[in-house]
């Protein structure tokens, strides 16, 4: 176990675990109503009563960060799930079968990759309509499919002619069984780091879109939209930006360490 549990992986598991627990807490409990306003509580500095202070409407920032982090986390998780599942299917089919199927699907993949990811997401959002969580997930999920497809295609193409796959083929195993049972589990050392990178990119993409006002908008909370609000309050309430931005940084940093640890572990095992 010591051989595989490197420092990056250990630190990533700890920090990611703490941030995940923090986010899950927000789904069930917040110290105050995140939407509750109070004239007498405007611009209160961080204290034991309000851990991250209050904003220009007297709302408790810690409660809002808990709620906003949950929204951002769910959007990023859903985005990666769509990109990973669809991208893995496309990559598995093209990598294993090759030929015309490979050429056709990968040309579509290349066309999607040619567009800057955020620009493509903006086009999809403009079609579906801004401000809705489902639309943000759909837009970002579509954007993430090509990157997962390319990673998976490379992994499946490298494994389709190894001895245990040839043996399964000779024994009459169906292509679906070969893909799911014999090849997919052996691509996890490549897929898992790609998922962590994709999750971080999804967090940053959602935050960027919400910051620009085309992602999640009120009454739904989002860390990106909260950063946009905090921008105009840097002098009066610098703790607003610090608290909101700090959660994004810690979440991305923790998952980044986890991804780096997984990559180093796979190299050690190899």
C-alpha cells in the first residue's frame, strides 16, 4: 500500500474529502438562510457569528458559499458524467473497431475539438437559454465529450490486440463483452486522471460562465455568480471574494492533487 499511496494521492484524498464533506453539509444544513437579508447586518466582518462575514444585503456569506458550492459541484459532476460516458462509448467503438467507423466518428470529434470549449458552450447555451442548471450541464457535457473520446480511443486502440483480448476473441466472446469486461477495466489508469482533470475544468468553466451571467443565475446559487457579485464589493467586503474564491481554489487544488497522484501511481504500477 505504501508503494501505491504516494504523497500527491494522499494529500488529494484528504483535501478532496474535506471539501466534499463541506459541500455535502450544505445540502442538509446552513447556519442561516442563504437568502435572508438584514439591514442591520450589512458588511459585517468575519466573526464567530458569521464565519465569512456578510454581504451588502446582510446575507451570511458562509451559508451562501455552502449553497453555491453544492450547485457548482453537482453541475461539474453531471458534466463529467455526460462527457465521460458518451466520450468513452465513442472512444471505445472507434478505438476497437477502427476503419470507417473510426474515421467518421473521429472527424465529428475533431470538428467539435476545433472550437474553443467555452465558445462552443456559449453557442449551446444561447440556443437552449441561459440561467438554467440543466442547460449549463447539457452545454458543458457536450463540450467535454471530445476530450474523453480521444483519451479512450487511444487506450482501447492500444489494448485491442494484446494477448488476453485475442484469447477472448478466439473463445467467442462478443465485442460488447470484450469492450466492457476485458478492455475497459484496464483503461482505468488512464480514465481516472482524465476524469479528475475534466472535473476541475468543469468547475472552472461553470464558474466562468456564471461569472459572466450566462450560467446559473438567481435564485439558484453559484460560486461563479457570487464572485461576480463580490467583484463590486472588494473594498467594502473583501471577505466575500476571498471566501468564495478560496472554496473554488481549494476544491480544484484538491482534485488536481488527486489526479496527479493517480497518474504517478499508474506509472509506478506500470
